[in-house]
C-alpha cells in the first residue's frame, strides 16, 4: 500500500511534468505549421493520413495568418515543417531553414525557381499552387439572359449591365476579406499594365509610384460603380467574407458571379448539392489598354514546404519528400477539391473546372516565366497586406460602390494612391 | 481582586476587548513583511514588463514626450479615444439599467427567482462567445440571421446589421447581455440587505419615491455602486475580444477602440508603448476614484435575512413588471438558444440556413470541432485555470491577512491598498509585448505553467482587495490570540478563512471563470502552438458565417463548465462580493 506522502509526491511530480508541457510520446513527433483552418485543415489532415504508415507522428499546427511569427521563436518551440503561404518569406528567412536536396527533373516549372533557390541551394519545395485569375458564375443565369462568357473587359462590363437590367445582381464582392479585393485589383493591374506589375513585383518601384496603378484603380472602380452591380450594395459587400460570397452566388442564388481563386471549389463542394450549374471563366483581358494583343492576366499564389533547421531534421526531411510526391495531395483533390498541385508532372483527378485551370498555368509557364505573376501582396512587404493595400481598397469600395454616374472614379482612384503614398511615407 | 472599604466592595472586573486592537509601537518584527513576499514575487511577473513598457514609452527621437505628442497628433488615435469614451458612457448606462432592473425585481419576487439564473449566466460566458452569438444573430443574410429574418418578416426589409452604420447595435447588445445580470444581481443583493424597518420608517415620515431613493437607498449602496461601476467601466475601456469577433475585419477601422488601435499599431514603436501607458492611466484614474469611494462604506451584515414575518407588507404585484420580466427572460435566453440550436446542426446546414430549420439537425458540428483539437484544448485550459485559481487563493489569503491584521503601519496599508487597486485594472497591453518576447525566447515557452502564472498575477490584486475587505470585517476576538502572539499566524489565517469562506469561494470561482474564458492574454502573449480553447474558437471563426456550425459548437462546449460552476455557486459569490469593509 503506497503511503499518502509518496502518493502525493508522485502526483505532484506528474502534475508538474504535465504543466511544463512535456510530452513523453513513444513515437517522435513532427510538428507541421500550416496557414489553413476549417475545411482546408481537415483536408490537410486527410493528406497526412494518406501518407501513413510513418515512423513518426505528424501534428498539424494551424497558425492562420500568423505563420510568419514562427521564425521569431525560440528554436525549441518552433515547428519542424512549415507550409509557407507567401513564397517571398522563404528567401527572407532562409537563415533559419535547412537546405533541401533538389529534385533531379525539377517538375515545378520556371516560376518557382528564382524564389526558392539561393546560392545554388534549395530552401523549399512547392506544395500547392493557387490560380487567382478566375471568375466563378452560375451558368443558368447567363443562359437565362442570353449572355455568353465575357472574354474581354468591355464585354464583362456589358454582361454586368445586362444582368442588372435582367434583375439579377451581377457581382458578389467579398469586401470583408482584404485579400479578396486585393486579388481583384491585382488581376486588373496585371491585365492592364503587366510591365508596371513586374516592376512592383521585383521591388523596383513603390506601390504609389507607377501612374498605371491609378488608371487600373479607375478601371476597377468603373466596374464597381456601375448601377446595381454589387449584390447587397456597399454595406453588404463590406461585411461579406469570401466563403459567404460563394455561398450567396450558388446556394442562396442572389448574385450571378464572384471573383474567387480556385479554392472556392472547396466551399462549393461543401455547400452546393448540384454542381452542374457551376461555371468558370478566366479573368478577361483588358482590351482598351493599348496593348496588342490584349493578354489575360494570370496571378498565382502558393504554399511552399520548408524545413526549419534544428538538431535533428531527418523526420522533417522525410515528411517533405513524401509531400513532394506526385500522388501526395490526391486525397485533398478527390475528397475536398479546391487544390492545384504545384508539381506539374502530376495528373490528379481534377474536376472539370480545375482541370482547365491547371492546364492554363502549365501552358502559360511553358510560354515563358514572365507570363505568370506571383501575388503582389507578398512582394510589397507590409503595405501589401490586408492592413495596407487591402484597407485602401475597402475604403475605395465604400466610396465608389454602386454610385453609378454620381462618382468621379478617377478622383477617387487618385485618393487611393495618395492614401497608399501616405502609408509608405 | 476585591477591596472592602466602608461596606463597599470594590472589584476589578475584566471586560472583553472591543474594537480593533491597535498594534503597539515597539512590536515591529519582520515576520509580517516576509508574508508579503509571495505577492511581491507574483506581481513582479507583471510589474517588470510594465516597467519596460513605461520606459519605452518615454524613449523617443524627439525627447521624453515625443511619443505622447505623436499619439495626440494622430487623428486615428484621437478617434479611438473618443470611441472608448463612448463605451464608458455605455457602461454607465448599463449600471443604471441594472439598478432599475434590481428595483423592479422586488415587485416580482417569484419571477425573479426563476429569472435570475437566466440573467446571470451570460457572465460566465466568455466575451468571445457572446460576440460570436450576437454576430450569428445579426447575420445580414435573411436565411441565416435571427434578427434579420424577424425584421424582414415584420417590416419587409432588413438593414445591414454588421455594416458601417449599425455594427454598434450588435456590440452594445452583446455588452449589455453580458453585464446587466451581474449589475442587477449585485444591486438586488444590496437592496435586500437593507434592514426592512429603515425604508418603512422613512416612508412613514412622508419621504417617498425619488427622494427616498436618493436619501436612503443610494447612500447605503455606495459600496456596491462603486464595485459595479468600477468593474463595468474597466471592462468598457479594455474592450477588445468583443470588437475582434463581433464585427467583420473590414469594420475594425470603424469600431476601433483604444485597445484595438494599440493592437494594430506597429510593434517596437515607442508610440505603441505610449498608447498602453495612456490606456493604463485612464483606467487607473477610474480605479483610484473608485477605491476612495469604497473606503466610506456601509458594512453589510453577513447573512442576508429573508424574514417575511408578520409586519412585512407583501410587495405590490404589478402586471407591467411581470410582462417586462418575461420579456427580459426571453431576450436573455435567445442568444444561448441560437448558439445551442446552431451547434446542433451539421456544418453545411448551419452555414447556409438558420437554426430554426429542422433539416440538418445532428451532432456533426460537435464532432468536427472535437476532431479539430478542442478536447485537448479544453484540458489545457482546465490546467491553466486550476493552477491560476490555486495560486490566487493561497497567495491572496496570505496577503489579505497581512493587510487586514498584520500590524502594518497605516500609511503602508493604505498605500498597498491603492497599489493593489491600480494593479487590479492594469490592461494587458502594458505587459503583453515584453512578456511575449521573453516567453518566446525561453525554452518553457507559453506552456500552461507560464500562462497560469501570468493569469494568477493578473487576478491577484482583485482577490487581495476582496479578501482583505472580508477579513477586516471579522470580529477581532476571533484572532485576538494570534495578534498577541500566543498562536501562530498560520492558525490565524485558517480561522479567518473559515469564517470568511463565502469570500474565498467568490474569489476562487471568479478567478476560475475569468481565466477559463480569457482570450486576450493568450492571444497577445501565448505564442504559436499554445492551444487553449479560446484560440481554437478564434481559428474556427476566420470565415465566420459559413463556419457557423463549428463556431457555435466550439462556443457551446467551452461555455458549459464555467456557466454551470457560476450558476451553482452564484449566491455564495454574491455574498462574498458584497461583504462590507470596515473603515
């Protein structure tokens, strides 16, 4: 019979060990920091389960928007693998990353190489790529009003006008999420002035400097200011988040289309019963920009798997290698959707819409690396985030949305540029 | 000893000591001061980072006041100040409303007995949860939002509740829902403790209505008014979680109160430290004023007598009061009903349609959120809360006994009281940045142990104030032997604690509930990877409207324990909170 003192001392010791956060597992753990939450996190867990059996336990750590904070932490507390949502962070933090062996055939195309390789060493393996120049729409609505998918910006403006006169709100804008309005603007800028976009992307100009930024903003304002163009008006658009916008187009059937990246398919698969009405068209080229021929913008983002350098990274390297396999994300693609593999050798069972998007990226990359642009917000630093450019665009939406002829779009665009200049100055 | 003289027998008769023993001057040992060391050690966890922040606030490129000048010249900062001031007004309105409710509740005693758990339980619910509930209710989509659907049904069109013009309705409703019950309960306890004959005497002398209220009840309730106003005003100035979750991120600009403005300021900036210091100064001012008011007080009797003997006039039944009471009960139960009903739908139906649709009822949301790690998060939270509560009760009792009976010089006692009052309201912003950088550099990190200690340090001042008031009200004969050195101080503390057990229970329950429901400390200080339940809820809420199912499920699961605990012990907690302090 254990006497009381020994029992209490034992309990206290066990309690202290638990309190200090010791985990005494029998298998080693690999902590994977991911920017996903909700359904995407579930999908990633399914991917990890699909990699089993493993010699170690994988623990996803959802960090949301704070993934960058991982690199400021004490080494013992850092996760082992990080899925970095902004590829620019890999280069900035490469001092804390372990270098990875470069795959023999480099199946990721030309667009990733400059950002992930430095001094001949590879610091990250791309896992997921996001196609951001996509507009999702309800096929039945366009058929009903006798319209077809717009290929040019002017056509799109006309389609919106017809829809509004047909009695259907054309656009559901997700104004509550800064990144959604930023993506919209970046598409317009990349289509209207690809050179300016490239200048901003490489860091040789600040956001408020190129004059094309102001004209691109004015173009965007034209679309937003059209009478009845925004479902829910300004107040509705400013409080609507991305997933809600998708749901209101396809389930509640209140609007006709939404500008959303490819991972809108996740939301659609979760909430929409009958997906035969779901259509997709690529973001139109801007035809009156004086560019001949007018080229469609192609803005992409992605998630890169990196290994944090620590004493023992063997398991982490193993996990990253397994994630780099062509069939690793298959469970995400088949069960959840909304995933485009960065590995261009992969031919996963995409849905019809995503198949088109994947081949679009591949073809553009084959034509030349300059045809594919990475998301600007990553390259612009602090101002590119939702606090800077996102906030300015939300203010722009509030001032311009749905006002019709009663607003001077050029002047409002100039105000936005001044606001951006003030943020950077 | 007797003396006989001229047939007169003179005896010396002993008399029981009355009044508080006055410590004799020569007896100034160091024992008492040693007992103040645990409190000092625990408070230094917060005081040292706060000192760092203060130093940083005064360090700038343009002289000592450079940062403050920059803050006052910033239009956004001034707007944030203004909004915080408006919220102070809201808090005062809630205090007044609570008093009115307490007055009216005396007319409907039976209904009040049923109503009071409904009105009190929001206090046990985390601010994050109440913000989530109200954002769900005010969802602008008519298919989903309760209020939107009702307004559309009756008026044929509903405004955008979460939009730039009306989001404040959502926030103020959530704030009032949480705090009104607390205020009303405490006021009701105070009103009940006024001896019956006093108002009757005054009434017989012809003083009625408002004058009676002004001359009799209000002065007697000064302590409680002080406590309630202090708590509510501090809560209003430090508003953070509610704004963070109650409105979409695009509205954070418009809803920006001071603490939110601080959060959005770039870190490593002297101005951020200056903002924290200004926030601290504002609440400290309120605290000092409140403590001064608390010193002149009416000592309430220990037991609240509910004698309804002959001679007590039955309260007038009022149909109006009954109707209002029922309405209030329904209103108060609605957010909880919305949360529970939404949690009991599967994620797809909850994200698309409102809780009133029978289709889609199931437990999938609950299982989804448990699979996302909520179960372990709840255990971690339990660990943190228990650790913090135990630390606060033990260190608080020792320190309170020292302040009440330890024989400290009077100036030191008063200074300590004021110090604790100020520390009780210190905002997280004063110590968050330095603590976070320290914790992320140390191998222990933001583990349950370190977070528990931080929470304990934050909760200690309030506990000390409360316990000291309770201990000082104890009759001195109880511990006369300890004071005169014939028994150990430990025995004295045990005796006093046994006598004042309602206050100890009140402190323990309040600390547990507050730490369990905390969000801001873990959000600002806990680093990546520490996952108490509030952070899991916050993670689920990123795409709010379509994740209504998991969000509601997480909210419900994390509220069960504190609400049950609070409801089970509420009468004891009220007794503990309203014990008077002898001057």
